C-alpha cells in the first residue's frame, strides 16, 4: 500500500490516497502504521477519499485507533497533497470532514509552489451540549476544575472537536505529562477532549503546548490553536488576530467579525513509501 508522510508544523500524519479504494481494518492499520519503531511513525493516518458533497473527503484515525472528527494541520496537508499529486488544479478546495465542509485556500509563491494554506475553520461552538462538556453554565469560560494538581480554570471551545484551554503564566512551569492525560479524560468531558496550555505574550502573540485526545502530546494542533486564539480573545487577553507559537512552528489565526476562524500555516511533504501490513 502506497502512502505519503506529511506534517503541518510537526503534526505528522501518514496520508493514503483512497480515491479508488480504501484499506480495511482502519483502526488497527492506524495503530500499526503510527508506531514509531515498528511502523512508519506518525500521529495517525489520514485518508483522502472521494466525496459526494465536496471536492474531497477526509477521514482520520489517531495513533490509538480512534477516529477523529477534524484536524486543521491535516486539512492543510490534504490541500497541498491533492495539488502537488495532480488530483486537482484548483486553488480553492472544499473538504468534507466529520465536522462539516471546510474550505481550503492555497497561497502560492511566484514560481507556482504552495507556500501556505488558509483554512476556514468555521465558527467556534460554546454551547456545552455541542462541545460536549458537563457544566451548569451557558458557557464554560475559565470555570474551576479540580485536578490532582489543584484547581485549574478551563475554557471549553469546540472547533469541530472538543478543547479545554488553560491560561498559564509560564508553560515551563506546567506539570504537562500529568495534567495533559488527566484533563483529557476528566469527568467533565463525555468524549474526552484536547487540552491546550496557553501562555499569552502580547495582544498578538501566544505560546501553546497541546495534549491531543487519543494521541498525547503533539508538536502542533490546528484546531487547538484556533480554540486557544478564540479563548484568548473571548477573555480579553488577545486581539482577534494572533500568532500562536507551537513547538513545531507558528500558526496565524484570525477570528473574523463574521464569526469564522481563519487559520494559516505550512504543509510539508516528507517522503513517499510502500507499507507492508503486519497482519
């Protein structure tokens, strides 16, 4: 089975062209291929499929075999993949996901190379039942949650998948490997959640570290950066246009006056290969 390894500022997935056929046992395949010692290595697998309602369809599975609804970094990589591999000559692409249809815009250099991709991530969701999160408030904004490390204030946002944003003075002071998995599976989340720790630098800059649901720490998370930017603007810490510095690189996020969140960042192809299934 042929595959392509790509990453969006370090958030790396294994991309499989399924325009003609789709492999079976996808959860097991994701676990096998994502293994960084016995497989290809990655945060999961991403399938590029035909769609009846958009130009293409994305399905993705985390490295624990669970199916994810949406990934901003993966969607940018799909836009570059379908362009560079000759599946489309469009510079504006619609992508069907489990979180709805996303619109991807290719930003080209003078010599015709893809420099970056802008994704219309849609509007953030704050209604608890649609995130989902258990809270008695109409919105969960800096609500106190009890953890093994004491009380922590969490802001809940959905960008097609659930996020818990925690503002910190210094990311280096966070007991990340304890709080990340604990908060991911905290009782407030019916379906677990992605957890972001955000250190605000200025009105237009912030640093983020992310613990992704079903994966663990990743170098970047597009939906997490968007959720964090929205939470920072919502609480008055940042303006509606901000650069999020992640461990793998930077993302530019703008929460427009129309309510839509626009995310711009790179997408890089690393290598192509052929995978031989283990079972």
